[in-house]
């Protein structure tokens, strides 16, 4: 489909299934090479990255474990308090080669607040794979090691990403169309 409508907004196809799969194979090949002979513990961030993580995982040939976690950010009672909590982190990361799988990094806030919690557990290494990066929007420092696509600051849906709950089911990624 060249375009879709979600909650009365129109989105046009931006990254096709073919383009996505090709790039995901390349990202997995880079990880296979960089971690050859090692075991990697992948942390996929829910909800958005479920589809990316599933496809990416199929292209891995190294010893790979995966855990899906959900991050909850909420404002504290005082306006400055911005906390991010991990739900579902089952194992201690001590001594593990950890690789985070993120669907999209926008301001960088989510991972910026979450990374120290992971580093506190002293993994032997910690790297980040982001399928999409809205580079011009990134205000919080996040060390992204592997990027699928640098994209402009336009809202995207599909391939696991939602617009107000809908749109995750499409195999292509769509971009909000300009108003006519
Ligand atoms: P950050 O903390 O880096 O600002 O934001 C990351 C999160 O914002 C993503 O995991 C995603 O949930 C959401 N997000 C940012 N940009 C988009 C977008 O264009 N489309 C969708 N569906 N979610 C986005
Ligand atoms: Mg996400």
C-alpha cells in the first residue's frame, strides 16, 4: 500500500519492507562479525521494537539470547523528576555482552535515563542498535553504535511503531504525509 490512514491522518510509504529487510540483514551481519566467537545478550525495548527484534534475531549466527523489556517514564511529584523504570529485566547483566535493540531514537531521553541503570550492573560491554534515528532531534547524549536509518523529524508508523496504538501491524514504515 502506498498510503494508509490512521486516526484520520494520512501516511505515505517511506521505508519499504524490502529496504528494511536489506538493512536489517546488514546490521545483523555487522553484529555477527563484531561479536564473532562471543555470546550476546540482546535487550529489545517494547513495544515498538518487537517486529524489528524478531526479524533481526533471525539473521544472527552468533550465540544469542534475548529479553524483551518495557521502559516506563513518568514524572515525579516535583517537575524535574523524570524517571525511567525497567520492567521485565530478568537476569543480572554482570559480565555479559549486552546489545540494546531500539526501534527509534528521537530526543534520546528514554535511553539516556535508562543506560546508567544497565551500566550499574556492570555488563562487560554495552552497545546500542537503533533501527531509526531522528538525528536532528537528539538532545540527550546516547551512544548509538549501529544505526539502520537516519530519518528526518517526521512522525513514522508501521513495522511495530504506532500512532496512538494503531499502525504497528504494517510491514513497511510510513511517514506522516504533508497536509494539502
Ligand atoms: P526518545 O526518548 O528518544 O525521545 O523517544 C523514543 C521513543 O519515542 C520511541 O521509542 C517511540 O516510542 C517514540 N517515538 C519517537 N518518534 C516517533 C515516531 O516518529 N513514531 C512513533 N511511532 N514513535 C516515535
Ligand atoms: Mg521504542
